[in-house]
C-alpha cells in the first residue's frame, strides 16, 4: 500500500486517508467495513467509473454527472474528515 505523504509530514490524516484500505475491503465484499473505513468510498468509485466513461466514450456527455459526483464526493469527504478529527482531538 502507498504511504500517505501528508500523514508522514504532518502526523495527521488527510482527506483521502483510508481510501486504499476501504477499496480493498470493498473488493473483498466487506461493504459495511469499507464504509466505516472511508465513508466516501461508494461515491468515489462511482466518480472514477463516470470519469473513465467520460474519457473513453466521446459519443455521450458525462460532464454533468462527473461534476455532480465530484461535488458530492468532496462534501462527504469533508464532513467525514471533520467528524473523524473532532473525535481525534477531543
């Protein structure tokens, strides 16, 4: 697994910390554990699928979907990060 450079430099998790472990849990079929590890896993996977379709299938326009899922994903990541950090420092 790739190390998080943000965590190595600053000693705290970044917004994406847990994605790799969560994706591995998702591939193993441990859906609830994947969500608990990284709550934005499902929107991230959908985002990457739509991004791949947008880059490969030029006959259809996926840009609105890609932007929508990017915004939704960012909101979920920020909320879960704030939630995780509030319990870490309390």
